[in-house]
C-alpha cells in the first residue's frame, strides 16, 4: 500500500470513529445565522445512506457511508461526521452551513494522535428533498508523530445519499461509516 493510501486509510478510520465525547467549535469561528421565518430542520433530520468520497494527501477513495443528522434547536442541526459534530445552521429550505469543528484526536493502529478539523461544510437537498449532498473541507494529521500524516494536510470529503430513516431529536448518531478494506481500525476511542 502506498504512503498516500495509508494516510487516506488512517483518515477514513478516524472519521468512522464515533464517541460519546464531543469535539468543539473552533475558537476563532462565528457561527452562521439563520433568518428563516420558520423551522426548516425536518427536511434534513434523519439517517442518510450513500457514498462518501475522501480526498487526502493526493489520494482519493469512495466508500459506502451513513450520516446521521439531528435537530439541535430551531434551524439548528448536529451532523455526526466526527466527535458529535459539526453543528450546522439551516440557511434555507434546502441548505445548511456548518461552523468550524475540531474533532477529538483519534488513536488508530498506525497513527496515535490523528486530528481532523472541518473548517467549512455545506449541505444541499435536491428540489424534491430525496437526495442530500454534503461537502466537508478541512485538514487532518498530527504534528511530528511517526506513522501519521503531517498536521494540516488538506482534507476534502463529499457525501451524497438518500434518507433511510426519518429522524427525531435525540436519535442515536452513527457518524460517517465508510467501509474501508484494509484500513487501520481505531485502537482506542
């Protein structure tokens, strides 16, 4: 397996890790606001199943994935891409935008301190509401840790899926669940 493929597998394994602990909103981030006259979260809430494409370190891979979106308030959502986030604000009947989100570091078999940070993300529903497209942009890696990609290596993920389960507030979140053949499984959570 090439070095780039190993780095990609490490990132996919980290994104597959869900935890009861949560990440945090980046300290220098102002959340987007919603001026909608009514709550539009119902269109997004639920479990979505489709394909997650990850570009990282010069490699790209697509895998089956599941994304759970919960309502966290009026026109407020919680995506479970990693560590219980990122949080999002519904900005239109068919759109949402997330805030910068720092996932908890993950200890994988080949990288003991992998860090994933989603700097910007946006979601769009198709006109009929049957297909969800989510774009996540950020960085991943670790600083001076053997076996880990370099800190701040660009990371781009795109998810496209259809709703498989209607959601409700407080539904169990599953996170991205890419089926990564040969990827390092998380050693600890």
